[in-house]
């Protein structure tokens, strides 16, 4: 036992868990945490932001780019509420994020006395946005509760967790264990019988398909091998991009697979709930669904699979490969069939201009292992269905949360995590202005992110719907913007306006080669909507009851 402050105990516990970066914004309730971080600044780098939402988004980007835990810290009350959109997005993406937050004085929690930053039921708010949440009430408990937070975060379905530490506990000096504990996460055991059945079903299937989501990002090699064995197309949308290299003939985007889905007889879903195919395209008695998911509760959502396998993909795929190999039919290559299907899809989306032209340039200029962070903008929507992705964890999306404004700070976190890789953030003018202040963070911390702002001076997607669907009732969607080039330069960033493809290429090359953040404004007019591609219609009859 040694004497430490609560802040020192927390910081030592974070270091024991391998944390070397913290995204934070200090305030009076967290003074003694930052005192401890100052003393350990050679071990934990603190990236401070200009708004609390920046801390949670940057932690999200760090976690998504690496698959490893990330930590952000904010003050209680308003700090938590400001950061909550990032925490909610992390929850929707199953991201390994720890929200480390302050509290009011421990003696006043729940008393309603009006302490600085007090909000009703802060602990309940955090429990609603996280997988697990707890409160540290003594320095001696700090190491154990940090260890439990990481255990909960990593065990089963990964999701963000939260830990509150009141200011008096951070300041208190007390005897604490010298070594912070580390608990190995729990992973459900693989059901070998279910694996053998899955191997038989897949091996004997005539038209198997594989759907992948965020839970498959760690099994790219295994999915590739399985796809080759089965000659099964691998389908991704948003969080599954990059599991199978888009250059592989068996790699399909979600809507691109609609036609093949008509004839599939066995579907394997790896780390995905297949929301769009199951809820919109349907499934019938001639389709067997095998689902590998670490979350048993998730098996009942959307549609219960014919064969649930509750396990991590990392644990289930290796034995499944062996089982398929033992049962597999002799298969001819489907390359010609898939290339024909892909050609049809390129024709179907050819009308998406100028989005496709911009995305071709971005793909050509971004290294094959570079990271692309999308946004809620027309170019971002098109990227989900047309942007080639070559490596795991190189396409970052907000998933079903659809968090406007998340992209720029999330991409900053990805660049902090992967400084050796080029990272590209795209945004619309509306979404970018949500977090424009983080340009100061990027410059101060020398984060050489390249960001493109597609400027149409509107919340363009909503404005298009107002015109198309509501008899041109255009309201609250036109925007007055700053001069983005001058704005970025005023922060000390590189900045360009690109009005042609060649200008965009030159600006991208300059930004990727530089050591400062680079903003590229691209004026963009009206763009065709991809809405007609969203609802492709039911193609399989309902299952018999």
C-alpha cells in the first residue's frame, strides 16, 4: 500500500491498462486529475480540445482506427451533456471508449443543492449512454473500478463505459494498492457443435453469401479465406467496409448485393444484424441464416437466425474455416458473374455526379491504407455505396446514429491514433461548422489531418427533401458561411479552395505531405440524391409461421 491522491490512483490505473493518450477539457472538478496527469505527462499525452464534444469524438476516432480502448475526460453536468453525442455515437458503433468524468462533491450527490455543474441523475444519464457505469467513492477503489471499466468494455459486446470521480475523491490522499489490477475480458466459448453445423450448411450451399459489420473488422484474413473457399460474395455497408478488399471480385456494397440476394440459400452474418436486408428485402423458408455475434441478446433483434453462434468473430472464424473445408462442394469461380453484377451497379449509380468524380479523385490520392472518415453529406452518402475500401478500419462512419458534425473531430482522433497514415475527413459546410473550433486543437497539437468541406451553403439533404417531398416549403436550411479558406488560415492551418479536379488533387497532395492540418473548400452546387437506391424493395416472400 502506498499513499496517493485519488487522481494519481486513477492515472496509474489508466497507465496499467495501456492508455497513453487522453482527450480532455479540464475544469475545477477535475483539477486533481490534471495535477496527476501533469506528473505523468511523459507517460500519458493529453490532447485538450476547444469543446467537450471534441473530446468524445476524438476518443471515438482513436478507438475506431485502432480497435483499442480510448479515454476522454470532461467536467460533470454541462460537460457530460456536451460530450453525449459522441458517447451515443460510440455506443451505436460498439466502440471501446471510456468516459471519465467528474462529479460534484461526494457528500452532495443527489441532494439537489445547486452545486456547480450539478444535473439531476447524472449517473442515470451515463448509464443510459453506456454499457456500464460506476462511481469512485475512495482512492483505494480507483484502481479496481478502472480495471472493472476496462473489463466491462472489452468483455462480450464492446461498448463505451463511464466512470465518475467526485473532486474530493480526486484530491483525497489515502493508502491505495501499489499495483493497479488488470482483469482479462470474458469471451463466450465457441459452441463446436454449432460450428460444425454451420460448416455443413455453408459447405453444401449452392449460393452462399456473407454479410459483415463492425464485429468483423478483426477477421479480415479469415473472411477473405472463407469467401474464396465458398465463392461467396461478401457484403458490407458503413461499418463493414474494408473487411474484404473492395478490389476482390467477391466484395460487394450492400445495395449492390440486392440482385444476388434473390437466390441465396445460406447467409452468414458476421458481426452484423443485417438490418437492411432482413427488414427490407425479406427472408423466406428457402434461406438459412447463420449469425455470429458476441451479444446473445442481439440475436433476437430484427430476425432470429436459424443458427445463432454466440462468440467473437475472432474465436469462431478459424474453426468455421476448418468445418467448411471438410464439407465444401467443388466450386467454380464466380468472378465473371460478380464482375457482371458490379458493372451493372456502376451503371445504376453513374447518375451520382459530381459525387462519383470527387470520390474517384479521393480514392486515387489517398494511400491504400489511408483512413477515410465520412459525414452526413451527399458525397459521404455516395461514399457508402461507391467508395472502394482496401483495408480494415480504414473507413469510419457514424453508423446508425447518423451524427451530423461528428466527422472532423473523429478524424482528428483517428490521426492521433495513426500518425503514420494519411487520414482524410470529408464534411459538408453545415456539419463542419458544428465543430469548427477544433481547428485550433488540430493546429496546437500539430495534427496534420486533411479535411474537405463541400460547400453548398445549405443543409443540403434536408433542403432537397423540402423541395422534393414538401412542395418546396424551404425553411431553416439555407446557410450563411464564413470564407472557409480565410477562417482556416486564421487558425494557422493550410487552406485551399479547389474548384476543379486538378486543383483538388494538388491540394490533397500538399496536405498529405505536410505537417499542419489542411482544409480544402470545394464549392458544390445541387447534387442528385441517392434516395432512389435506398429502398430497393422486398424480393423474398415472408417466412411461413
